[in-house]
C-alpha cells in the first residue's frame, strides 16, 4: 500500500496537514512525516514488525494519530478500539483480532490490564503506554514496509446496534476507493479544512484522519465533541467541512442559530436525519449532506447534496459511483423501483467477510446491510429503517422510524426512539423513549395524543418513557437492545 503520509510529504511538504486544537499547534506534512518516522522507530523497538497487529486503545488526539501512522509505516495492521468500553468488552475485542501490541494511555493502563486479565486462549499482547512511543530516544531505523494494497490494513468494529460488534477488515485499496467515491460526490478542494470531532474508533471518526494525506487537505483535530466549543472552532479556523451525527448537530443548533460561514459541507451520518432537522438546516442555510454508510463499506454508500436533501428530505441521495445497490425482497429477488426491501451493496470498497467471524450476510447481489429501503426511479435511495425496526403488532407492520419521526415533530420532543417489545397480546407492543427540551416536561399522555393526531391508531405507542438522553452505541447510533431492556424490566 502507498504510504499516504510519506508520499504527501514529498508532494506538498510545506502544506499544513494537521492543526491540533488542544495545543493550538499546526504541523506541515513534512513535519508530520518526521514525527511519524520517530514514532515508528520506538514502536519497532517495542517489537512491532511487518505483519504485526497493533491495537490503539486511546482517546482521539494528536499522538494517537501519529502512532497509527507509525504502525502503518512499519507494515502493521492497526485495530482501533474504544478505550471507554468496559474491560470485558475491550478484552473480547482484543481476543477477536489476535493483538500483538496494545498502545494505551498512561491513565488507562489499569483498565487495559483488567481487560487483558479476561483474555483467554491467545498469547497476551505487549502493553505499551503511548508516552513510551512519544518520548522515546530510540534511533533505530526500521524499514518502511507498508502492507500491500489488497492486504488488511485496519480493523474496526461495527457499532453493535442490534447485536455483538463484529471486526471489519479494511484494506488500503478499499479505503482509497471509498475516498475517491466520496470526493466525486461532495467535491474535493486541497484547501479544505476538515474538522474531526468524532471518535477515531469508529468509521465516521477515523475517515478524515485516513483521507487527509490522500486529499492533501488539513485536519482540524479536536479530542472530543463539545456543542458550544465546536462552532467557535469552526469560525476560528475557517473550517470548510465537518462530520457529525444528527444528535451532535441538534445540540449545536440548540446553542446557536447559525454557525460556520466558511462551511461548504456538513457530512451528516451515523443515524437518520429527521425532516425537522433538515428543515432547520435549510432555514439556517447550512450545507448539510445526509449520508448513509457502514463500516463494512469503508464509510459512505449514498450521500445527498444539500439541494437534494432540502428538496426531498426522505432521501440520502444516489449511491456513490463506486457502489452498486440492489433492493432485494423476502424471496431473494431484485425489487423494482419504488418497492421496499433489504438494501444490498457491492463494489470494491465493500468487504467480503468479517474478520474471523462467519455470517450469512453475503449473497448473489453483494453485502446484505440489514437495512430496509427503496430506490426511486432517479436512483435516489430512501432508507426506511433496520429489518429489526419493523414492528409486528396485532397483525400490522409498523415502521419504528415513522413513529419516532412523528414524535420529533412535536415541539416537546428533541429526540425519540421506538422499539417493539415482546407482548403476549399484541405479539409486539410499540414502545418509545423521548428526550424533551430541557425547559419542558411533557407527559406520556400528551405525547400519545400528539401521535394519535398524526398516525393510525395501531401505530400509537402503548408506552412512552421520558428520559434526559437516549442510550447509544459508541458510534452514536441508538442502542436498541438497551431500549428494549427499559421496557422489559
């Protein structure tokens, strides 16, 4: 595989590559290349070799990004794991991908050691605090020997919205192909300054950190998301692009009416964007690009441009040029335009298997996403919901997303999520969790009455719980299993 950073340091050495907001320090591509070379020396001294698997179990910050690129330069596979996950979860992920070296924070060594105590049936990996890579005086010069394009380069985990997270192997070729497809849809300008606020252990967060040397753009790197700070950083650094999940954007717009006159792209993914949110973006003249993607496809599958999103807020746009989409019915056959079925995707950016996990998710037309949708005559994709989101209640089929979108039309609701919970009478009963604005205190009866005025009676939730937040996975998607437990306990 091409060493993207090394190549970029020769092409545009003096171009600014990263601005570290925490330290207010900027680095050119040449400076980044030198720092990565130093980190690769130290990592090699700790036993990292071509073909090793290095787990980066850290928060998202500058040194973690350097360590990731240092491992790539030696020819290691890089697994990025959430450091905030419980020890047993971290252990399961380390075991699933057979790690050789674990890079961690000094203050998370205890948690990682607890995780390693749970690890069975494999060699215990070496535990290396990131400071030993950062502050090392090692000067050995390991050969720069990146893995070939087609080899597994990165390992990320699925969000685990409805089941156990699975390790996704991504090659350099798949990442490069996905970068090309994205650039064709949202445009590419080397002067772009892409603000990174999502955690690097999931696809939406790591994508700009992998693509910035490919594109030659600048990353404005933040260590975490802050709804009040983000607009100020956007303005301070003239940010032109940012990746957000809908919940984050809602929180930003709750603090400010408009922001980011420099923005040309707000890539909005990780969860469906409600019609109400898109209307607010249109009112604020915010260039939002609703996108539908997965870790298994190295990010975006389909993306709507702002004009398409505002004209047709149900759609996530046409598939990227690198993907082929098929809607497949229950009989396994291709559905005609306008019919609803499972979304199946194929193309060079799509993986053909999970890492050490066998599933039946690949078929004649490609990878079965588990999502339900339809393709319109003009090729636009409408995502209806997850297969698991179809609630069978009293002999009727109800879309959980339709009910949650209806609840979010109420001024008394900022977020809503709906699930089907097993019920002896109904088969499944519709249950909802809503988050009201901080200044409001609606009752469940009021909200049920609101839904009754907008939907058929069989679609009205049997139970509504009001909470301060929705349970979410580490990638920002609603944790549906956690939701169900709220009603089954």
